[in-house]
C-alpha cells in the first residue's frame, strides 16, 4: 500500500510539486510572520532594557515606550525623584518616533545627556566622538552602522535636517540613534521637559519596592520595570495577537484547500483504478486511507519545505536589515500540527468520495 501511495505521487510529479509548494507558502506564512513579530518584539524589548536602569518613570496616560510618550515631565523633577527612598539616580531622557526609511516606516530617536547616560548604561564610544550639545550631530550603535553601512561624517535625515554621524557606540541600548537632549527639546518646543526618566535603584532593594515608593509619591504617573518590557509590549498591543491568530487560520485554510483540490483531482483521475482495487476486494476504508496517506505525505513535505524556506528567508533578512526572526521549537511543532490537520481536513471529502464509488461504474469510467 505504501508503494501505491508513492507511485501515485510520482505519477504526476508536477502536480505533487505544486501542491507541496502551495502548502509551504501557508507554512511560511505562519512560521515567518509569527517569528518576525516575536523576534522583533523581543529584540526591541531587550535592546531598550539594556540601558543600565531598572525602572522607567513616565507621564500619566502614556504608552511610554518607543517614542510614543509626550514631553510633559520637567527636567527639574530629577532632584525630587532622587530623594525617593531607594532611587540611586534619575536620568532625564527624550524619546520620539520620527518618520524614517525603515521596514516599519518610523524610527525611535533618543535625546540624552551623554555623560549621564554613559554613567548609567556603560555606553562607550568605540569610533569617533560623542555629539556636541545643542548641535545637529548624532551617534549610532555598531549594529545600525553595519546594517546601514554608515561611516563617520555621513548624515542622517531627522526632521528634514541632516544630522552628522560623529560617533559609533556600544553596547546597543535604547534607540539606535542618539542626539543631544537640548537639540530634541528645542526642535519639539519642549525646552526643559522630557518624555521619561530612567531610574537606577540602590543595591539591596527590588524594583517592586522602589516602584511602590515612586507610586506612593506619584500615584498618577506610569512606572514600568525594564525587565517587563517584553510582556508590556505584547499586552499593550493586543491587535498583534489577533493578527497572528488570523495568520494561522489563513495558513491552515490555504493548506486545506490545496490538499482538497489536489486530492479531488487525484480521485477523479483514478476512478478506474479505484474500481479495479474494489473489484479485487479492497475495503472502502483501505481505499480512503490510501488517499489520506497521500494527502498527509504531501502536507508533510510541504511543511518541511516551508520551514526550510523560512530559514533561508531569515538568513537573507538578517543580512540586509536589523530585524530578528525567532524560529522556536514551539512554533515549528504548532506549524506541523496545523499543517497536518489542514491536510487531513482537505483529504476528508476526496477520501470519502473514493470510498463511496461504485465498483461497476468506476470500472466503466473513461
């Protein structure tokens, strides 16, 4: 019976290959889209948390991260925050999202006081120098430099102004581009105000303890632990989870329809062959199982092909962008289950149709 299944697949190689590719597209849709979303979110959260601080202190009613917060916190609040029990340092930061030639169409820019930021995060200039305060100069991380192939002296368009790249820094933390905080404040008309404070806590205390102290003093402000940024991103964007569920559903539907069309055509073409098998005494269940086996085998090859294509696409993507595609074992297992279920459902009607064929009519089929 196994030989019969393989011979059936080999009898129409072009159709088998097209079916495998059709299913692989559905698999690619699942693995790549989910992997790109999760990978990008995790990389972004990890990078933004790598600033040497434990808490982010933001204005009330703001999303707070990725440059979405408004400049409503006065810089003078720094001294008041540093008087809170457990706060070692409070660093004012301006974050704004600007239009840029990127995969997402926008990019977050950090406005910082370099000395304060470097002392808190351990940031070091590895090439060039730091920016001059109140200037149109910028520093970028080494990963962004490699991806964009920038060098010292090149310019970056921000607010339709050319900012000169004067330094490359490591390690990556926060936004990939950093400029002088006063320059950002002046551009936005928000002198002496910032979008957030990065809070460094004293040794021996937990983020929960210091967070409670801050909340007691400033009950309306938003306080976010950096270690919870990844969860915060996902919970703050529920539409992403809905989108991923839709992608999985669409991919499963594609797989089922491809198998349905393929196996329905197969049954129609092999009507006479099915009649011969019935006349030789083969049970209806055995005939249906042959059709189902072929469908599951095509689905299996399609899933493998889709996963391989995802790895190839991820390799190419990481060479030309800073995006991350996370391919986890869990996603692969889910993809296998969804793909095989889609294949089984797609084969259900053709298999039942083959099993119900009348032997005499099938033998006379031309």
